[in-house]
């Protein structure tokens, strides 16, 4: 394949990972890569596009969220689907939806996904989730793109482990709309440590196949993001969702949550 075909768009309004994503989508849509084809290795792709591997991985992970590519452990990246629509969204959402609205729905989806993952994930998928949690924990706190990439990879791994295709499609719709806020929210060691600790807690419950614990820990984690958004927008405290909005508060659940 000639080098010119790998040239990126000169559009300087977009971040580099989005330009890489556009190019890969174009190559798949044009038929250069078909469903089931293995993509070149990350070093080879990065060299052909003359980009950093971190930016390339971000682009691949975004395509993975859309169901276009998938990674097979020890084997590399493969084309999962050639049904490229030219947009991030699987569904069309009303643009009037606020970030708080989006996160409220995301909490419901991911809390369910965490419970299903505790029930359905195989050991390899649990190991993958644990690895993604570690990657986020060790990412440089001042590299917002890397923090965003490792955070999204962790959550995407949990979603995939739920083995619910419709839930995964709905999730793909929400994530791109929250990407800008998530990127801008990083920048402090404290926030990264909080996020990493909560990722580890989710993974801890998943390892123990604790459906209730996984649900509560994921809900608690995303409520932190939700409250950050609510504080910025000035949403009234008495109208905000809380843990009890998503998790049934029973005497049975309480001891299980505090056993750790």
C-alpha cells in the first residue's frame, strides 16, 4: 500500500487522534480492509501515518467503541465490521440533552454492565479489565489524551464483558458526547488517583463475581463525574441523582459493600 494513501487530513481543527480515526475509517470504508482482516501492527501503523503510538491507540480505541475494530489478545487489531456510518453515534440523540442528562443515563447503563460482567465475563476478560485499570493508574497525570484513552479503555472493557450487544451500542452513543468534558476534567494527581482507585475497586468486585458490589462501585465511581458536572452547571442539590437512585439500599447489600 503506497505511503500517500496513509496521509492524514490537513484539518487542524481536529485533535490528532480524530484525524487518525478518520483515516482508518476511510481505509475500511473503501474496502482496503475487510471484516475479519488483521490490521498492521501498532508500530507499523504509527510509522506509516507518521504519528505517535499513543495517538494511534486512542484512535483505535474509539473505533473499538463503535464496534468497527476489535483487539485480540496477543494477536493484534482486527476489523470487526465494515458498516462505517461516518459518525460516532449509533443512535441520534437530542442535542439539547445536557451533560448531566447523559451521565445519568450512562450510570444506569454501566451499573447494569458491571453486574452482568460479574456474572458473565470469563477469566481473560476480568484480567483485561484489571490491566486496563492499571494502565490508567500509571498514565502520566499531565497527559490528558493518555488519561482519556486509558479511562475509556477500562470502561469499554467492562461494557464488552457484559456480553450484551444492545447495551454496548447504547454506550457507544454516549461516550463521544462526553469526551470533551472528560478530557478537560483531568490535570491533577488527586483526580487521577481517585479515578484509578475506583477503577481498581470495580475490578476487585468483578474478580469476586460480586454482582451487587460491582454495581455499587461502578455507580459510585460515575457519580463523582456526575457531581463534578452538576457543580459546574449549578444544578440544585435536591434534584441530583444519588447512589440510592440507582442502587436498592437493603440491609443485605450494606454488609456486602463494607466487607472489603
